[in-house]
C-alpha cells in the first residue's frame, strides 16, 4: 500500500501529454490468480512533445514481464511501483512507433475493486478514475484518446461470456478448453472508459429501431438467478434512448449497448463506452424485493449512464479538474428525464423538491466544511475524493441555471453547438460555457465564477411596500459563503425567479438576474401588500437570508402556485419552530390539516410537505450543534403533528390504498408513499393502538414498498412486534443480497429505541453477522455507513462511543478498500460545528485515524483537511 500523501495536482499546471496513442490492442488471458495482459500501443508524439522526452507510463500492483519497441526487445527503461519510464525511443520519439508490453495482475486479490477484479467467480473492471493502470502500463489520463481492439481469452467452462467495449468482431474455440472473443470500439476513448466482463452470466435482450432507422441490440447481463429482475432496467434504458433522441437529437451510436450488474462495486454505476457496469442495486428490481424508491433510482441511474454516451464519452474531460463537465451536465439530464417520466407538472415539481432536498442535506454541508471545493476544483491530491455531491449535484444546478437564463430552446441551441464543436474531443468547462454563450449571443463571463468559487452564496432579501404609491421594492445583496470567502471573491451571476403573491393575483413570474453586490427592483401598480415568493423552483443554489414573517410563510404554504416554494415555506416554518424548541402552533396545525385533506393535491407532494427537515439540515442552521437537543425537539414536533392530525392520518391510510397488481408508476408510488407516511405517523401517535395494523400490512403486503414500510415503522417506534417481523423478513429474503442490505440498514439507522448504547451494540452485533462482509461495499454501507452517516441520533453521543466505532471502522476499511474508507472518513469532517463534549471526542477520533502509519492517500487527504493540516 502507498503510504505517502500524493502530490497535489493543480489545474493551472495542466500540460498536454508528451505522447498519445492512436490505436491500442489488448490481449488479455483471464485467470483469477494470474491474468496475463499483452498490450500493443501505437504511439505518436503529443501536442507538447519535446525530442528525447522519455515515455512515462503509469502502472500499479503489476508484475512486469517484457517490453518491445518496434518488434525488438528494449531494455532501456526504469521500473518503480507506480511508473514504467522508457528511454532511448526511436528517432527521439518524434515519429510514430510501436510499444509492446506484457505484464501480469492478480484479480482475485484486488479488494480495492479498482482495475480488474473478481466477484463471485466473474471478472469485472472499474477504471474511472485511475484504475486502468492496475491492468497494464499506460498513459492513464483522460486526454489520451485511442481506438481499442480487445481480445479476451478464458476457460470456457469458467467464463462462457466474454464482453468488452464496442462491437463483437469474432469469437472462436481455442485448445485446452479455452475460447476467445474480439471486440472493437470504433470511437476513440480514454482509458477510464475501458471495460471488460467475463463469467457465467445470462442476458435479457431487445432490438430497437432508432430515429434514423438503425437496428440496435440492447442487452442486460446478470447472474442467471437474477434474470427475472431486469425488466424494469431494460424499460428504463429504452425510455432513456427515446428521450435523448427527442430532447437533444442524440442517437445511440453503436450496434449494441450492454449493461452488466455486479454485487461488488464501489459506486452506483459506470458509463464505459457501450458496456456499462452497474452495482446490482441499480439494475435488479421486482415488486416483491424492490421499493418504489429502488424502481425510481434504477430508472434514474440507467438514464444517467446512458446519457454519458454523449456527455462524457463522445465528448469527454480534458483532465479530472473538468469532472463536472460530464457529471454535472449528465445529472441535470437524468433529472430532467426523470421529471418528464413523472407524467404531470405536479410530478415534475415533486422530482424537483426531491433533488433540492438531497442537495441541501448533503451538498450544502460539504460547501460549508473543510472539503469544500468549486465544481471545477483548482487542486486535488486523490482524485477519488472528488467524486462528490458538489461536482455532481451542485454541478447539475449550475447547468440548470444556464437553462433558466437561456430558456429551454436556448439551452438546446447551446448543446447542439457544443457537440458540433467538440464531438470526439477531450475538453473543458470553459468550452461548454463558450458554446452556451456563442449559441445565444450572451455574455456569460461572470457566470464562469460558479466554476471557480467554493461555497454556497448567500443572498439577503429586503423588501419595502409603499401603500400610497402602490409600489413595491425588493433589494437583493449577495455575499460569498463565510466558510470560503477570501479577498479575491468575485460576484456571481445569480438567476432568481420571483413572483409577488397578492389578493388580486395579477403579478406574473419574473426572472431577476443578480450580478452586482446589491441591486434593487421596483414594481408599480401593486394594489395591496404582497407576499414575496422568490427563488421559485429553486432557480439558484443559494442560501436566502430573508426574515419573512410566519404569517407570510403560512400564506405561501397554503396557496403559493410554485410547488417548490409552497413546500419550502412549510419547511421553514417547521425548522424555525423545531430550532426554537417549539411545538407546532394552532395555525400551522390547521395549515397541515388543510393540505392533507385537499383532494386536488398530488399525494407525493403531500408526503414531501409533511416530511420534516432532516436533522443534518437542521445542523446547518446552528452556530453550535447539540445533536441530542435537535433530535428530541424534532421528535416532539413530529409527535405533536401525529397526535393532532391522527384522524386525518387514519383517513388517509384508507384512502391511499392501491388495489390490484403492483405498478411502480408515479401515481401509484405517490399514493403508497403518503399511505406509509400516514402509518408511520399513526405509530408515532400511539404505537400500541396502531401496531396491529402495521403487522397486518407487513404480513399481507404484495410488494416490498409496503412490507418494508410496515417493518420500518414497527422497528423505529419500538413495537414489541418488531423483533418477530425482523426475523421473518430475514428468513424470507436470506438469499437476496439487496433485500438483506435493507434489513441491515434498517437496524443500523433506526434511532434509539431503548438507549444509544443499545443501538451501537446492535450495530456491532450486525457487523459480526454471518451475512456481513467487510469487503462488499453495499454491505458496509448498509451497516457501518448507515449508522455513522444516517443515524445522527444514535451516532452523536456525549460519551464519544459512536466516534470510537467510526475510527475503528475507518482503519479497518482502509486496509481493504480505501475509496469506501475515505467516504466513511467524511463522517467527522464537520466536527468544529458541534458543541462540547461532542467536538472533543470527534477530534480525538480524527487524531486516532491520522496517527495510522499505513493510512491510504484517500483517507489521509480527508482526515488531514478535517484537522486543518
């Protein structure tokens, strides 16, 4: 393991590669204990080539065997644990030459799940960001793009299926029970998009016809017992292809498109050209084993990876600083796709609220912490640590602001110009901005600041109404995040949608473009004092400093025509009362009651409106966090809502039933969501009375959404029936890994039923369970991450026991899978915002991890930044 902190890479120090490759031929003989990789590289001088410069290839955890140049053995090279440096190149490297390398890797020992590894006897790869160097020596950087021809060889009895990128050219039987397949990708790509899969797999397949009349083969490969769970993923893929053709005119460009599911995977999925590799969590679904949230996530992730075929693959990143160029843009695209799939405007609003809620619960804290960075970082040490919610979710919000400023048609014009200019290239965020600006004749130079400054901007709102003049004025003042502000901070270009809500209902929505430190807008003929609805549909990712009265918030919560701001008003009212240690007053209770009984409102919107702000979001509103105080204040507020509205909750539970066969469509999912929220609230009000109804739902459910919701309600509210139902759940689904992940996660993330110590002891017991595997990321996330990251009430204890468990877990994972360990390490990076004694115990745990002499670079960077080093 590497023990030294890697060097810092800086965006402004980017230099094009001295060499590049035009063609890459790989011959890979697959064996778990000794895979032999032969590479043939057609090398060309790069844009910054200087005569006599050596060729430096990256390679890690490889056994070097031989090197040939232009067919001759070559011995003038230096080999160290991370590079192969080749000297004395033909003609000083000024003309094309051929490099042939043979090396060996050991997939069965690769627990990092980066590069080539084995899962359940099958071979898989993960090369983004720097995994290809664990397969062979290479210029492993995104701006080196080449065409690939790949020959895979394996024992046919062990690996009857051999897959790689692009199109299948040939397959043949070989001596001694081996066989081979040759794949060729017609499009140049960087090494991070390379993929291979081999093993005992089966597929569901469909042939579709694209808009141009071309026939395309679609395949989803899984282990044989999972084949029946792939229909929804296939339907999602077909819908994604159709949507991208219709919305952006982008057609599938290969003869076939494949998805493969694997149970051991560090991330959600990977967009390798034509051969997407997915975590099983985002492929496998059927009513009995997957929740509505699972179905929605599969649709979203399948779409995301498919959309990368153009925004990421056909046009890729010049360097890793530009990661949001593909990720932020593609998240925006999958959000828009999922919103369109909802089928109604209210459905689109629900999707928007869900996306913003995720942003504010996860990304806003990141923006305010030691790992804060712009969506285009200026510097990094370990690139794996920058696959963050800032790059993805905030990056998507920046892309959305283009569409807000330019309109849907203007944004499409910008996309068309972007592909026209850069198809087949590795480019930068500046290139994308230039395409948007040039296509629309807009000066977006100030907008560029969103790419270069970290932190969440704050916008202060001041309003003045002159009743005599019938005139209303709003003044906006912007300032950078206090956490990231410095003397060189620049002003943002902030698009803010607003509308004045008046009794006359005569004011239209307006787009304000805040570009100065302070700006004022005046509105005439405003006949009565309005209520300001601003940042509608969350048009900019900012914090609003707006001292709006509770009366105005109640008006918005009751009648704002912008669904997002209606939801937002309710969240603000609840947040203010919870942080003030107040219970909901009569006026708010009545507003909730009116909302619950309004038959015109979408059930999914009602569920969101009645779901309280998360504890972690409440933390961000406090100068000094007392997690136990916030937990108990929030729980008391929720209990009051449950008790005061128990008649309405009971009625909703009956009204929201969905008879007939299970359907994961948005309307049915919305009803189930509201019904199960009603069940949870009834259990909150009186678990003794309502537990039998929850047990009945658990036992008779025909789908996982209802069964799991009933089980969760019983477990979270401490029902005596929970133990028996948990045992039954495990026995029913013991052979389904994804369902058992839910079983683990429920127990690890439930708040204290007896006391926090009992919860931690339960988590430790689960960690010793025979089904728990420390080398499986999904299982680690369902137990350790669920407790440390998703169970604040149990994790944040005054005695520091949760933090000691965190430190122990980070150190254990550091030896197995540094990426997973680094994500867990983020759990304490906001330690300074907590009150004592929590802060002291967090600091001690961080120092314990930092003192480890064999800490991976991934974890070391996170912990060092948390400590301020």
